[in-house]
């Protein structure tokens, strides 16, 4: 290799993908500037991208701060191939899980990427309320999104993020890294060259609802009742016009045509004295929602010299969400210092503190406590203002105003009285000590911690549908997660070979407790204390402790900086597995070849070509206390109850095998960068819970069973179509597809589907050999041999099947993202699109609003003679043949049957979409201005998120998922809350 005429560089395009090029002596001024690119890999080890045999995509902090998010992870959406941010759309805190390359396990807890902050893994588990999303009629409560670990991280403190995909990339993190890893490096103040820099980042943003369902406002409340004259009519309570029709939640009443009826009178809280104009209130749902606001201010001080660097940061964020009386305040403080004591010893300390506090967060799901439930049941002829007093005259805190149904709670009562509070303190930090033993040999000691102390309250007033005498609940959640690492590293060079070997160990210890106090019924209404409870249930903390001891090693060998080989090995000893199986070993190997250098192919037109491949095996353990029988605290103080799941003392670790290969190219003076990656994962011996007969005294038992194969393809294209002194245009695109196949299921099912989970008792996620994870099963329509819907000849309603069938899959066939950025002098314009093709989601809200005649598509057929609809299809004759259906049914009965709750097929929709995910216009003032102001940098920007969306999904957002207790389940909409469209203004100043 000609060292005098060539120099190796690593190109980073917008920080998204790192590639290597050979800088030619004759490179022109308009080529992309080459920089030495380093990415953070497992254990916090920094590596040059050219040496990696797997994909490691880097995102810089500027990308996270372009369009400020309450949850930083949502800024990654659409920008990394194979990455999906899954939220439940359940309120302002927006708990998120990050998935890389789809699902690899039948156990949903083991499909998420690991979050690592400054080399220390983060516990991103969620503590739920203990309730499912479907609670209607159960007299139970609902899930509340209190946030998880991801949204405690302050984006102002993030320097960069490296996405390590697949188990090879994160093999050294063991069980927790089986789904890949998100490596977060926080800012440290390094590189300030002795100067003290003060930075201010301030922004204000405003939220409105992105998309509404197609509500109909042509017909009002009723069930197609007719008066004595044979005309449709309405009457709130029995009147001279006829019987009471005002107690229904359906909107199959009379058409709004200027007629007058006896209606509800808010002044008397009863029937109006005279007939009132029959009219729609077209904003009686939308007007409940407000413009949400978020204000955030961050100030940071940082500096460094030859031996020391430090940074200190304070951030305060105040959010008022789109639902009245909901939102949160968040305070973040960060401190970092690195000091070189002498030529051999360095020490670094990082500490981050987060306090999140809210007086009220919205409940989510389908039951009385959710505002979604009210929106479903609100009728077109009902004025929203009628609910505003909340309490009836003289009955404050005793009897609410809900004049149309005792099952539908007042929306303002939900917002201002059904309060879900949280006060969360979250601390992460680590201490690093690096000691250089000899020139080639050093040791690193690192101790990291994560501490959570969270207090939650749930208040339910008197006279609500589920709590006639109210309820008060307290949850006290505590988590301690400690990680201690030691790593020895030896580096040397032997002729043309560079050699590095590391070996070390880790001890991870986790303690988790949750105390639960419940006051059922309040002696005095409006007083929320435990002593005021009529009866009290106390569930003392059930411990959930876990320890994993690990030993690992990494060897890296390179030849002339042209070919690279990585070997890793790790052995874990997990406390969650039995003694004979708790030790498990797994290795990995990765290699890369710089073909453009090996074959001297580099030129102005063809700059760089890298071939990479890797193989790994990763072990996975399970949750604590599944080996022997442990009793649980019961609802009766001082007593215990038998667990519902039968333990397994012979559990084995789940093992995942990963194969990955790909290539990276850059051409045309580094203007075009293209990467392609193919991968396969096989997950065996999965640890799953299967149902058992109730006669055994248990509902399920834990076993090792099942194998899933996961295959996929990822492509990324980064280009600079234009790049000169005053103007540049960059385009970044990515595309990914993932296919998984279930190769085996627990033998106990003997050909029957294994139900991995269900939502609402209607949608079942079944595992069938040859099927896929995410396959949705439920009841649907019956069809004749030529594909026509079968109806019953007697009643004109659809024929009812006796067997469930596959309806679709919750995951898309592919995803893609596209980002553009234009720079002209001090002006920067950027925007980002992303979307997906196919995927399905069941909508509970669509079912219920269709059943009740609330959506525009239910207008079809109402004006037919007699209000009858003849279903398009056939009936089966006694001889087995089919003939056209001719039986008409009332429109109300037709829609209630065809879109009934159990008919998953007719309430499941394609979730294809395209979104204008974010956009930004920024202006950086020139030095002539900043020097006069005695500042070093001044930028002002306008930004937006979710500004536009195309989708045929009929509800708020096709990126739908359900918060079911603490699980975020994609593919099911169960009382979804609206998605926000955000616009804002941002100011960045550096002194």
C-alpha cells in the first residue's frame, strides 16, 4: 500500500452510515470532506468502522435536536434501516420500545433492543397498573402510560447514538443484547481546547390532533324507532311524541332536517319543557381537545484542557398535553468530568438525574375511565358544553352529569377528577478508571448504577361507572440495577498484523419492588387518603431480584488495515436458571475485507468497497422465580395465594444463532454511499408459558420449546447530489424487509395453534408451524366457493363461523425512510418521510362506532325503503347450493352484525402509510452578527413533526399498538388516543 500517496479516511454522511475511502491526491474541492470516523461498540469500546464485520449506524446529536421530541427515541423513526420505534399512543410520556430486525422470540419481553448509556446497560422495563386495555363491563381500571426508562434520557445531553444490529454486534452484552443494542454516548466537554463554552437550547412547540375518524353528523341519537305515525322520532324521556329514545348510545335516530323534539335541557338537568331544534353539534368531540404546548430550556457549561474535561447541564421541560388537565414537568441535571491524573491513570465520572412529575396522565384503553371511551359513545346531537359543570347542582363530588347513560362517564370528570399522578426520580451514573499497566497493556474498571424511585397515585371519584363510592390507589416502585465491569486489554503490532485482545468480567445485580395500596370506596367523597377508604387492600412488595455473572473475551486481528477478524466469547451464570443449566457459553466471529484497497480499485469514480460477514450464538435467560413455587400476596392482608403459573426446575437457556453478510460501496468521489445487508436469526429453546387445564390448579406452565427463523434484507443509500462552497443537497434513504417463520411450537399442542397472547378476548396471536410471529387470528366472515359472503336466509345477517382463521399479520412487508437536507450559506432546510407497506391492525373503536352508527360509512343504506339493507352476498340452500341474498335487515342491525366485535376480519385494516415525519427550516447567523453580539453561534429554527400523513387506516394513526398492562402490543387498537401534529420554534445560542 502506498502510504506516501494515499491516506485512509472514514466518511460519515450526516452521521448515519460510516464508510471508508481512499483520499486521492487529486480530489477536488467539491468532494465530501473526509474525517476519521469512530463508532462505539459493545462494552463502550471505540472502533473504526472499517474494522467491523457488522453494521453499526451512527446518529449524531444534531439529528435528535432538529425536531424536539418529548421522547428522544422517536427522532430515530425512519432514519435507520430495520429499526422500529413502537409506542402505544397512550399520552404525553410516550413509553417506547425499540425493535431491530423484527421479532426473534415468542416471548414479547425478549424482542427489544438493549439501551446502553456510556457503556452501562439500562433497564427499560415498564411497571404496569395490572389492568388490561379492554376493561368494559369488568369493573376494573385501565392501563396508564407512566413512561419507561427511554424517556428519562435527555436529548440535550446525548452526543451520539450507535445502533448495533443483530446479536453479533451486541454479543458481548449477552442475554440482554440478543435483540441488538442502542449505544448512547453522552456529552463530556471534550475538544473545547481550554475554552469555557456556555450553550443554551430553548424551544416551544404546539400540538394539535393529526387525524380524526370520519364522524357522521347527518343522523342523531336513536335506534330507528318510529312514532305512531310511522316516522322516525326522538324523545329524551317519555313524552307526547313517544317512548324514551335518549338512553341509547347509538346514532341511528332521525335525520337532522329542521324538526323539533323534546331534548335534554342542561338548566333543569332533565327533559326540555318545549320541543327544541333537532340539530348536530359538529365539534362536540374535537372541541374537547386543546392545543398542547411544550416549553423546554437547557443550559450547559463545558470546557477542557490537556488533562481535564467537564460538562454540566440543566434542563427544564413543561408539557401541557392536548387532553385538558394532562401533561408533565421534567427536570434533568447532568454532570460529567474526565481527568488524567498522570500518564498512566485516567478517571471519569458521569451522573444524570431525572425528575418527572405529573398531576394527571390519561388512562388508555376501552373502558369508562378513558376519554377514548367517551369519544366513541358521544352522540352527534349532544352539546359538549352540557357536561362542563361536571357535578349536578347541589351534588358536588356526589353525583355527576352524564344524562344519556350511567355507563358513560362525564368527559370533564375524566379529565379533572379521575387523576393519575406520578412523581418519579431516576438516577444513572458510572465511574470509569483506566490504568495503563505497560505501553501495550491496560485495564479498565467501570461501575454503573441505575436507581428508580417512583410514586404513583390513581384517584376515582364517587358516582363513576366502575366505582360508585370512589377509589384511591398508591403504587411505590423501586428499582436498583448495578453493573460492575473489569476489562484487560493488550495491543501490539507484529510486522503487517495489528493485534488486540481483551478479557474481563461483569456482575449485574438487580432489585425491584412494588408496594401497592388500594382503598376501595371512600368514606368521604373527594378525600383521597388511605385512612378514608371503606376497605383497604395492601400488597406488600414481592421481591424480584436477579444476578448474572459473566466472563468475556474479545480478540481483534487486522492485516495491513485491509482485512479484519473479530472473535468474541462470553459465558454467563444466571440466577434465573437451575444450577445445572445456569452456565452457558456463546461465541461470535466477524470479518471484513476492504476489497477496494486489496485489489487497488480505488479511483475518482470508484472509491471504496467493503465486504463483511459475521456469525454468532447468543444465550438468553428468563425472568426471576420461575424455577420453584413462590406464593404471592393476596388481596386479603396477611394472606397469600398460590401462583397461577406452574414452575419448571429444569429450564434451559434460549439460544439464538445469527448469520449476517453485507457490502458497503462509495463512488463518484464519495458522493454516493450504498450499503446492503442480509441476515438470518434462529432462536431455539425459547422460554414460553403454555396453558394447562384449570383442574391442575394452574393456568399455565413454563417450558423450553419452539424455534423461530428470522430473515431480512436492509439497504441504505446516502448521497450528495450537489456539494459546493455555498450550496449542498444531501439525500439519505433506507429500506428494510423482515420475514420470520415459526419452525416448531411446543409439542403439547400436537398440530393445534399455540396462543402466545390475546387482546380484548377477540384478537389472538397464534403460533402455527409455517406461520409467522405477529399472525393475528379471530372470527371472520364465511364465504361461498366463488368468494361471496354467506348470509343467513332467515334473518339476513352474516353466517357465523365456528372456527377462527388467520386475519393478517401485525407487521409490514417492508419499511422505508427518506431524508433530504439543503444548505445555502446560513440557511438549512431539511425534511424526512417514512412509511411502511402492508401490515394489519384490528380496531375496537371502529367496531363500536360502526355498531353505533357514528362513522360516515354507516350512512349507506339508511335512506333505503324501510331503512333496510340487503347484504351483498349469497345464502346457502338446503341442497348445498348458493343463491343471492334477498333478505333485508334494518341498517342498525346490519352494521351491528357485520362489524360486530367478534368479527375481527371486518374491523381489521391495512396499516400502510406515508408520513412527513419531520421538517425544519433553520438560519445560522453569520460571524459578522455573532461577533457584535459577543457570542460564538446563534441559530433560530422552525420545526414540525407528523405534519402530514397518507393512510387508509380509519382511526387516528396506523402506527397503532395497545398498552396492555405493561406490554405494548402492535396490531391492535383498543381505545387509541389521538396522535399529535407538532410545530415549534427553537433557539440555539453558544457563548
